[in-house]
């Protein structure tokens, strides 16, 4: 099994693998073009995004600057809006549902490092997917950790650190994010 296959299967893998490094270099080149398009029409952003992302639904916008590991592990539903300066570490799938709004500076992490020091020293890492439902609002500066699912119509307060699943229609905020009145 290749390191890329291990990564996609959620197994421990070495990110320094030449194939994965080549993929990241290709993504870096694409991101340079994408982020340079800041003043371009939205249609140009959408066309550039479609070159690398796994899926870009109609009417979806990701405002540059934007950063990710690979791009092809990101799927956006219809009419998704991602504001400036977001970071998506997509070693595992990141799926974002229709009509979701993501504020500036939001970070979505799928990458994890082993808890065992020897495994970390050996260069292993792994990933767990993140799924964000439909019509979700994630406030600016929030951080979504690996393996989290956020249900439809949920709201995540600005600056929150989401460490566990968020049920549909829930409102959460804080570090770690906890339910708040809605």
C-alpha cells in the first residue's frame, strides 16, 4: 500500500513520501495562482477552485487568500461561502454542505499526529474526515478539529474550538465549544 493510499484510508502514513510531496508542490503552485487572483472576478476564483478541489457546487465562493494541503479532498455543496484567510488541512475528506457560511480565518483540520512520542518521532501522521452539514454558520477564527461532524443548521461561534460533534440546529461557542442558548 502506498503512503497516499494509507493516508486516504485513514491509516498512519509518512507525509514526507515523494508522491505526497509532489502533490503538495502541485497544490502550492495552484494556491499561488489562486491567491494571486484576489482582485479578479468571482467567476475566475470559481474556475481556479474547480481545477483542484474535489467538488465545487454551483455558486460556491472561496475568497482568497486560502490555504490547504491537497485541495482534491475538499467538497463544497451549492452556494457555500468561505471568507478570507481560511486554512483547510485536507489529508482526509472535508465535506461542506449546501448554503453553509464560513467566516474569515476559520481553520478546519483533518490531520492528526500520534499521541505516542516514538511514532511521532518516526514521522507518522494520520487523518480523520470533517463533515459540515447544510446551512451551517461558522464564525470567524473558529477551529474545527479532526473527525468532527457539524449537523445541519448549526451555528459555531466566532473563535470557538470544536473538539466534538455538533448536533443539527445546535449553537455552540467557546474553547472547547459548548452548547449555548439559541
